[in-house]
C-alpha cells in the first residue's frame, strides 16, 4: 500500500456524506492510530471517560498489527464505507 493511497483514504473518510456508525468510526480510528503511531503504549483512560476509553480500546485491539497491514485494512474499510456513506 502506498502512502498516497492511505492519504487519499484518510481524506475520503473525512468527507462521507452520511456519518458512519460509532463502531465503524472506532474501527477506522484504531487502524489509523496503528498505521501512523504503532502499538498503543498509552495509559488506559478511566472507565468514566467514555469517549477516550472507546478510542483507547479500538487502538489497543489493533496491537501487534504492522503499519502496512493497518494501512491496507484502513483503505479497505474506507472503500467499503464509501458505498453506503458517500
């Protein structure tokens, strides 16, 4: 996967006509963080920090995935979501 294809998918994800579900967005978030930062090494947020905890969990679920695999999965997910949200 090229960086250009990943960048295009990132731009497309910001331009959906309708909002994907929270679950779909969290999956994209986790893949994006894994592709751009790598494994999650941040402290787990408190359980009452619902949004931060959900994002942390989404990223943590991608632990061990290579950056290239995460980019490929991100692009594939954006392409799939384009069909129903563009």
